[in-house]
């Protein structure tokens, strides 16, 4: 029987690998929500890639029924959230669908960067937060220090925190009792008598039923046969089916205010049911949509090309199918003289890019080449025209440019104090970062705040940070806007021919250093030919750096033993003429891994 007073909607927020999916497993077991034979570890991580990497990519809601000690049976909707910085917008929409959140912190690792970022998102959404220290069963668990960090960094009194183990199930029942006691029922935000108002916090595509909307109702009811409308694009649909997640999808007669469930309405494209949009009645709509909806814009762009040119069509179909379940992925066809036909793809960040690459290779069994990622630059030309640059090949000539703006991010790094100096040196000296402040993060740990160009941290910064801190540091970043910058395009010439696919954008202060490393790297990656190959980097209207791949040498003097020196000179001159002619007509074959040289220029330093 529907009773909104007995509903609790919560989210679990944590850093990657702090055990939130394992905690949900224990809750499902404790409440007997899943038959024993169907239960497996990481139950809510549906993709193979999520289970292998131990990260949540797509949030997955679940409804459980819990018989509390007060004699009532409560309906608890857990809306799982991705933990990675790339999916911050999905996290914010999942939190908007809840009244409370469980802040989960690993007792052996302490509070980390994304924990803090997601907690602030929860505070912005006015959620009741219950802190819980997880993994207390580990021998290296440091519970007291972790509690002190929660108080220092997040400002939640450590007395309120629970001690639990998602692995053994210790303290999980106490956590459920706390959720019922401390988290408010959803009645304050709307009732069944109101007009229909529902938030889309996720959506996925099913090839038989179309788009399945994951939704939280803030007012009204919805049932099959109702006419609904999505408010951002005013598209109308007829509801075919509604239901709940228990934990698989279960059909119900209707969904009411305060409940979390799904709606199927014959929507053919995930683009039309975007995360954060409001669903209302098409006949009697609400006046205002729910706050916080925004279009998610890609932050990083890269080219994806088929490993074998004949598979271009298969790659297009693979990207189209992925886009059905991932509205944040964008792609447009492009052609590169070196790599042939492919696509320019936009991603939320590097993890998102890596996940898309791996899914294409696994789910569609396609070998692909991914070019070096780059960010979006904004340029203003001397004629007053403004444009966005998604690809270094589009960068206008220097004499046409008025000014260039690049994206900046606020970067937070939580690290043990002993690694502070090394990390500060990398951010300030190598990554053009500006140090803002440092704050305490518990015993022997600090939070460092920087403002850094996004383009500087998308290549190898994460790996460098982990190497310097021996794996202890963690980072989080958010976009803070565009700033004017002195950027130049560098074109690479191989055998005096420009190869556009190798061009890159760099700050003037690093022009020589990066160009020199690039030509040296290409010298290692491009094989020797029968003729000498000059590799040059050209920028700012001049050649900045050069390296030369020596020719294969045939010993033409082998047959000259003794005899006249002029005969030897004649043979060498003849060989020299042949080499010169060969260089003019010869074609240089550039291997595919050379196009990722920009990613590898700092490999030797790690």
C-alpha cells in the first residue's frame, strides 16, 4: 500500500573504490531483495568493464523493502551514483532526486578529493548527510583518523558517523535504522494532488522498448495511457509502461509522488530524454521545470579512426549504438590525409574517452586508433569573427588571430604532506598552474588548490601525480571558465611535407621544449627509409626544431679493394645522386603509433 511517509530516497556518495557497490550488495542481502541463487558481487554494476575496473559508470537505482525495528516496512530507494569527476553532472542529478545521502569513506584511505566534491554537491542540494566509515574490518583501517578528517574537511561532527563493513555486513543494519530515523520522507516536496512533475536522473536505450526513463516523481501520479511532455524540448508521448527497480525492473499500475521508478513512452532517441529534464503532463503541465537542468557539453575531443579503413561503416554504427545509451558522447565525420576517414568525438573527460574506446573494442570487436585528445579553444579573429576550435587542424594562421582563450579548471589535490613539494613543482613549473591556497585535511594530509589550464592536465598529469605521491594523492577538478592565453599551433613537416594529423597547440613558453621532444620522438617511431628524412616542427612562422632519420646505407665501396681513389669518389657521387632523386619522389610511410607521439613525449621522465 502506497504511503509516502514510509518512503526514503537516498544516494551513496564516495570516491572510486571506497566500497559503495559492495555496501549495496550487503543491503540487498540483508533485506532479502534478491534470491540467493541470483546474487553476485557488484550486483548493480551491469557492464563487464565496471566489474573489472571496480568503478561505476552508469548509475543504477534499486528499491528495497526494510522491516524496521519500529514495526513498519519502509521503502528505501537507493540511487547509486558514479564516483568519477567526468560524471559530476550525472551525480548532481542523482542527488537532486534524493532527500538524503550516505557519505561513505574508506577507513584505510581516508577522505579523498571526489568525496569532498560530491559532499559539497549534496550540501548544495540540501540533503541530510549520514557519514559512515567503511572497511573497518581491514587490518590497516585507521578509523579515528578518518573520523577526524570527515570533521575537518566536510564539517560533519564525527559523533554522528557510523562504523561499518560493506564486506562482512557489520553495522549495515544500524545504517538502515539511521536512514529511516534521520532522512526526511519525500512528502515535503510534493504530493499526489499536485500536477505531474518528475525529474529524469538517467535514461537508457532498449532496442525493443525504446528509451527507458529513470525518474523521481516530485508531484502527481503517472500511469499507462497518460500523455506526458519533456519540458526542455516540448515533445509529447503516451506512457506505455511504468514500474520500479526491485532490483530488476518490475511493472506497476502507477507511480506516485515521492517514488523512484521508470517510464517507457515509445521515445526513440536518448537525446530527447536528457538527464536533468523535467517530465510533466501534456494536458495539464506545470508552469516551471525543476531547477538545475543544463546541456552537458564535451570537454575533451579526440579523433577515432578504424584500424582497417574498410571498417569505417562498422565504426559509425558502433558509435551510433553507444550514443543511444550515452547522450554525452558527440561525434562528427572527419578525414585525415594520414589516417583516412574517421570521426571527431567529444567526451566529458579522459575516463569517459577511455571507457568509450574500450566499449567499442569489446562490444563491437573493432580495432581503433585514438588520436591525442585536445580541449576546446575559443579564438577571435582580426575581422571580429569568433570560433571554437575542436581540432588543431582548424587553428587559424597566426597573422589572422586577434586573441585565443583556453579553458581553465579549479584543481584540488589531497595528498600526504611529504609529497607536497614535488606535486607543487609539477603543477607550477610544468603545467602552468597557479597556486591558490592550501588547507589542512587531517593528520599529515593537506588539500592544495590550484587554477590550471585544462589542456595541461588531460595528457599525463594523473599518472605523474600518482607516481610522485606513490599512489596516495587524489584529485578533482571543475571548469571555471576561459582565459586569454598566448597559444600557438605547431605543424610537423616530414620530408618537407606538412602532416596535419601530427599538428598540436602549445603555449609560447613551452614552444621549443615540446617541439624538440616531438621531433625526437618521431625520429624513434618512424622507420628508416632508403633516403634521409628530415622531421621539422614549424610554429610562429619559423622552423623551431629538427631531427633527421638517417638513410639505410649500402656499402658501394665493398667491391673496391685498393686501386684509384677517383673510382671510389665516382661510386659515392653516383650513390649520392640516387639518394637525392629518391628523396624527391619517395613517399614516407608513417606508422599509426606515430600519430600518438604527443602523448608519449614525457614517457622517459616517469
